[in-house]
C-alpha cells in the first residue's frame, strides 16, 4: 500500500496484458463520463481530466512509454465510443503525448524521491498538457495567436485541476494495487471488435483528414467537406454537441481587423477565417469518428507487446463502455467503489452476470 508520496506496486511481473486492459477500460470510462459534463463555452477544451487518476499512477508504476501507450489507446477508445469529439482527440493526443514524453520521466523521478507529492505531480503534468494543447489549438485548429493570451488562466486552471486529480488518485490508490483493480475485468478470450474492418474506407478517412488541414482556400475546403459528409454521414448528429467549438472560433476570428461588412463589427477577413476553420472542424468531426470504426483492429493488435495483447483483451468490451460509464456516473451516490460498480455495469451490457450478485444469489439459496 502506498504511503506518503510512494507509488503503487510496479513489480515487473504485474505489468500484464490483463492489467493493461483493465486500466485502459477504466481510464476510457472516466474520460467518457467526464465528456458528458457541460463545457465552458469560450474554453471548450478545459476540463478536470479525471481519467488521469488512472494515468498518473500508471506512469508512476510502469514508466513513460507504457503510460504513453495507455494514454493514446484511451483516446482511441473514447473516440470509437463517441465519448470524445474528434477535435478533442487531435488536441488531446498531441498535447498529452508531448506532456508525457517531456515531463513524465521528471515527474516519476521527483515522486520516487519524495520531492514531489501526487497533487504536485498532477499539477505539473496538467500544466504541460494544457500548454501543449493551447499551442496545438492555436496553430492547427484556430490559426490565431490571440489564443496565447489565455496562458495565465490556463496555468491557474492546471494547478487547480491537476492538484485535485492528483489528490483523488492518491486517495484511491492508498489501498489498492493493479491486480485488485483488474479483478472485475470480464473473462473474455482474445478478440477484436465486431467485423467492421474496412481498410479502404480507413485510408479514405485518413486522406480526408489530411486534406482538411492541408488546404487553405474556402473552395477547396468545401470540396473536402463534400467528400467528408458521405464518409461520416452517420455521425452528423454528433455535430450539435460541438457548438462550443464554433462559438469559440467565432469569438476569435469574426472581429479580426480588415474590411468591415456594412458597418457591423465583423470583417470580411474574419468571416473567411471563421468559415475556413469551421469547415475543417466539421470535416474532422465527421470523418474522425468513422475512422475509429473502420480501422483493421485485428491487424493492428497483433504482436507480443503487452499493450497489444491488452488492447486485444479490451476490444470485445468496447461496445459496452459508453452505457456502463453513463450508468456508473448516474449512480455516483452508490456506496460501492466506482470501479466495482463500473465492472458490474459492463458485465450487464455484455450480458454477463455480475460476480458479486451471482455469489449473493448462491448464498441465499444455500441459506
């Protein structure tokens, strides 16, 4: 049991595919559950980052590269399940990877020597993550240097959110280890998602995403969108949940200096920039989610690496993550530990009988 600033168990034999699969499903569920909370309209990328309550101890236990693998695959699962907007997937993937690679070894070193507590570790990682996310958003998604004016509030939020998550993680891990955390994982044979693999469509999705960010004219962007709509037509409904991002783009671009439009506080240049980046965002929202569904997962998960085998164990459970996470979030007053509640909900979604309920029923019959 970790005491003070000590880390959860990091014995080499405990870094197993089953433990990786459990951590992957639990961190994805936390991220999906948090995605249901309302966002601040002008800062739609800001959130608490509750899934780092799993990622932080994973980093402290197993190191930077295993943490990077868990982080990236968590984002992919959240994208597949529709719990994360595709634009958030891009921002989160780039900034989180940069934060882990640059700060992960330092955070682990400081915590190992009790020079930094868990709350401080969470705050430091959150600051690196949010700064990298701000830079990514300013360059790729927004194209406006004015976004850097938010550095001060962003760092303040990083200290608050990272400290809270680090404290939650330490409180949860004081009496846990990775083996106990993975005990509720449904016993399923190695497998992959249902047969949705369509490599040609996956290639088209990747090409469309690249084109959406490569072109810089409105005419070309409309052409890219006309190709994105047929690919992602089943995700058109998800666009309504992205309204804060469009409000954010309008706030940054529409008042840009230039030729005013009929006396309005809008410029032709600002409107052009707003439409361009909105078209990019719509294309990415539509195609990004479809890409997660059509990738050839069976080929991508082959190999002897722990993360690959762990992903293969987790994929059959993916179809139940979103409803199980939602049910767990709704029952936040349940006295049982949240992970036990999530595993039971996941088993129900997969038409398994919860272990505890089954044991209790047997006990009643015996009595």
